[in-house]
C-alpha cells in the first residue's frame, strides 16, 4: 500500500481548512444534494464530499457509506488532492498502490475510485468530491465532465460557507458564523458536562482612531486585534468579530479562573503589540467574562447578553486587566 504524500502547501492548506470551520459540522442539504446527484447520474453506490484533515479524511456529505471519517494514511482522497485533475483508479486490484489497502480488502471494498480536487479561494485543495464503486469500471469522458461540474459546484458551496460566516476584514468568524459554531460547541459541552467561558471584548476609544487617523487605520487596528486573538486563543476556541469594534471568544472546557488567566495573557500580547507597533495610539479594551457548566438548553444568545452586561459594568470602573491595558 502506498501512503499519500504530503502536499507542498500543507501548512497553508490546513490553515485554510481550520479557517473554514466546517469539520465535524452537521450535514447540509447543499452538499448532500451534490452527492445524491453524483450517485444517481454516475450510477455508483457511494458518493462523498471529503475533506482531508491532518490525520484523517472527514466526510461533510456521504451517501452509501456509514463511516463519517477514515484515517488519512489509507485515504484515496489524500492522493487526489496532490494533483489538479480528476484522480481515477479504474481497478484497485490491479494497482499496486491500493491492492492491499484496508479500504479495498475490507469495507467498503473499493474497486473503483474517481475524485476531483476541491480548491479553496486561496488555491489550496481541501478535499474532493468523489465517487466509489465496488466493481471495476472505466470513467467515460461525459462522466469526467459531470464530475468536474459537480466539483465546481462543491467548491462554490465551500467558498460560500467562508463568505457567509467569516468577517471579510479580520478573517475570523462574523456574528452569523459565531452564533452557529458557538451554539454547537455549547451543545457538545453540555453533553460532556464540560465547562465553558465566554469573553466579550469592546475596544475602548476606537472612534477617535478613525477620526484622527482615518478609517483605513481603524481597519488596521481591527485586523491587529483579531490577529492577536488568533495568536493567543486555541484552535478549539471560537473567535469572532460581532460587529464594529466588538469581539467575542468562546473557550470550551475552560473554567472562569482559567479564562481570566488567558485574557491576562491576551492583554500582555496587546501590551507588546502597542509598544512595538508605535501607531500613535494604543489598542485598549474592556471585557466581560461569563463561565458555567452549560445545560442542554443553554443559549449562546443568553451568554452574549450576560457577558455584554459584564463588559459595560467594567466600563464604569476599571478591572485589573483594563488598568494594565491603559498603562501600556
């Protein structure tokens, strides 16, 4: 068996995949529709929209297959993302790279595979739209055209996910994306009885930055704040720009005192940036922190309202974190 090689742009590719925040999300009709069409028109038992993660391939949509993921080192899609054209194996039993692959010798007993790489806006290939048969077959030219067309549609849907849920300026989740991702995280933590913490940020004196230095500089300040959030918080945390100069982050499996320590480290990052950037102004913020063990009916809207209230109460006084930011 031949293990798929690692793409030359693997670091950027995985970063793009993380940025999309689509892994382990629920099925969506817009992707399921494409796999149903592929299955029917190409007359195959299995059709998938597969995303190649660091150590696995995960199926955003699947028809004819029970498994939701398989290891990357045995994946066919791991091979498919290495090229630009449709990757076709007409008979795995005759191909030394795959003849002894466990997905060939065992369930789902792949005999035929055809996958078209799915490109992200940056050019990274995140996964494939692929079809699988348990019998050897030849992919006809009209089948290739159909698979390419369906692949382009899947690419458009992936990019639409990004455009609909990510803030264009800061490249972190927008309010819509945050509400969906954060609620999913809350539900998961409720099932696992794991603590969560929500931090609500509001930039202080942001309007004077726009008034004095111009809106382009104001945009630069927002971008810098979002960058510092991404660098400080974990990949598993959900960071977002809710709108204007308001930001939030949901920290999973995190108690309140731990969240306060992380915000303290974030403040240190902001202090360091202010000292180094020398933009003529400092990034300063107020924050509100709410922590709890969520119940099954816990709502992200309620947590945002509570954290927003905490943040505004802080603006009437000064917490240690706010004082440190002011002293930077």
